[in-house]
C-alpha cells in the first residue's frame, strides 16, 4: 500500500472516531462537545483530503 493511501486511511479512521464521539455526546446532550468534535473532524478531514490530492505537488 502506498503511503499516500495509508495516510488517507488513517484520516478516514480518525474522522470516523470523531463522528462516533460526536454522536455519543449528542445522545448525552453535551452540545459543546458535539460542536468541538464536528470542528476538529472537519479540520482533520479537510487537511487529509488536501494532503491526498496534492501529494505529488508536495514532493512527499
């Protein structure tokens, strides 16, 4: 497996974990935690997708 695909896999797994944590917090009524999980998840996913798409340009 290429490193590029491994990085994307790790980003997807991390985003999934953050989504599950957000759902659990939502069921507990902790809306601040839900917002934090959504924000961090969006940043991680955006960074990971951007890294994957620009992998060759970065020279990694």
